[in-house]
C-alpha cells in the first residue's frame, strides 16, 4: 500500500465537478431525508448554527453503502468533502478483503491543514466501513429538534462519529483563535468491522511514511453514548473441533459422540470463571456457531463450534492468552484427546484516558481499532450513539446526541492539544 495525493490521483471527474462550487447535499438526488425541512427549521430554538451542515454530511455518508470491501464510494465522497472544506487530503490504498477480491479500490483517508508536518498533537479518527446490510437514511418527520430520530446503517457505528468529528474540528478552528490548525490530523479508515486491515495498514505505514508521522494522542470515534470510555474489553476468537467415533445410535457404547463431548465442554466453559477485573468486570463467552453430526440415528464423529470471548483480564498484548489457557484446560478436563482448539486472533483489554473534566466515564465490551494502531500515544475513545443499537436492524441516533458529540469532541480535542 502507498500514499498518494488525492487531488492528483483517481478522481479527476469527481474533483472537477466539485472544484470551486458549493457542496451539493446528496439528499437532492432522491434520498428519503428532507434537507428542505432541515433548512426550513434551521432557526429552531435549540438548533446550533452547524445543524444543517452536520445533517447533510451525515446523510451523504449514511446514504452511501460501505460494508467491508465496498468502501470506495464513501471514501471518494469524504476526499471530495474534506478538500472543499480546505483540507489537504491523502489516500492510502488497502488491499481488497480475501473474500471480496474484485472490489473497487478502497482506501484510508488522511486530512490536515497547511503543509504536512511530522509531529501532530492529536489524531482524530474513526472508520468508514459498516456492517451489512445497508439500511437507508430516514429522518423522522416534523420539525427537527434535538429529539429527532435518524435511522440508517452507520448512523451510530460509526458515521455519526465521522461526521461529528469533522464538524467539531471545523467548528473549533473557526471559533478558537488559540488553536493551531496544524496540530490536528484526521484519519478515516476502512475495514474496522472485520479484520481491522485499514488501521493495520495505516499503523504499518507509519514507519516508512515520508515525512514520518507521529502524534501525541488519538481520539477514536465509536458509539460510547456520548461518554468517555475508560477502556474496552479484549477479545479472543477460536474454533473448537471435537473428534469422536461414529456408530448406530442404538449402540452408543460402540461409538464416541463428538456432539456430547462438545455440549459438555461448552457447558463447563459457560459455567467457569474465565477471569474478571475491577475495571472490565467478567470475561464473557459466546458459542456463536455450533454444528456437528449427520443424522439423528448416528452417533456423531465430529462436532465444531466458533466461539468468542470478551476478555476482561490480563495485559493488552496477552490478556487473551489467559482466557485461551482456561478454555484449553477445560477442554482437556472433559477429554484430553478429543478436542482441537484453534484461536485465530485476540488481544487483552485496552485502557483509555477517561480522566477529562466534564465527561461521564463508561467501559465498553466491544473491540475497536485501538489495538491495531501500534504507536506511542495517549488514547481517548468517545462517540455519539449506543452500541446496543449498532449492528442491528434498528440502528438510529438522535440529533441531540450528534450535536452533543460536536461540542464534546471540541472539548476533548482542546484538552488533548493542551496536554
Ligand atoms: C461475574 O461473575 C460472577 C460469578 O463468577 C457473578 O456472581 C457476577 O454476577 C458476574 N458479574 C456480572 C456483572 O455479570
Ligand atoms: Zn465501529
């Protein structure tokens, strides 16, 4: 992967279209949202000056499908948008996912003000991919207020963060003369919802970038209910195979049931203490996929499961190994020959700085790109919306949550800049 100046590569048509003219909100090309009513009610008593602009940006992002591998179009939109806002923009190509080899080029987007420096105070980052399926943008009818609900894929995870981060930086730079625009750099990555390949590519490239790129702190945008996360749990992903011996179900003593072994082992793991800590609570366990055997009247010779644990113990780099050892021990207790445990990836719990005045703390149980950004920096994790609706059919956010995030990101960036 390599960096390319966005204005020189790839999108001449797109850039020509937009050069020197006002951003056209995508709502004008027939999405269900109503920018007409947005403008009509911009003067509503509780509306900040940037409400229209924020909703137009979020609508454009949410209306552009961008599940894993399909991030090309939303990336192009963002490049165009940021350039119009006066940023310098680079893109970083990321190879297609293994299971989608033929997609259009997908890329991370990096944006800054002025000449590219080596040392930034703060990196502001989130991800532009979403989980499938696409859910169109839909804004509640009537007068827009802080209570207005917006539905659609990515409203919460994490296009709400992307839009509010951009608006927050713009707002901060236009209202606070003490902030040096050249201290802040923005990064929007692909692939967070699957392998983290976008952030890993960025992280790997830090070493060979020219000029080099360092930052003292990074603010990650993920749904934290507008609270400041003190950390997130780690994770461990494994497959378990049980091997038995087939036989007629009338003569179980002649066989060895792989399903029975698997059921007993998984039951034991569910009941076990997989480790806990005061900050992160209990490690939890999920059998996400369960399969085995061939028919009701056959003692099954083979069973397999895909499991995930949310890790609450141990160090950042090694917490998952603590949990893997406990799972392995339980499998051995149940049967010391039947099981194969294959853990594909994992990491321990990650702490973040939540000691910032004016923020309510939270601890979250989901993974983020923080483990994929391997550098020396102070972490912050904050975003609008709740993880409890992310990834579901009813993903939504409120206008009030978004606007609080624009305000909070400004506070957080200011705090990080002044450290
Ligand atoms: C954590 O696990 C213990 C048992 O190991 C249980 O008593 C406790 O309720 C659990 N805590 C939570 C928050 O689920
Ligand atoms: Zn996310």
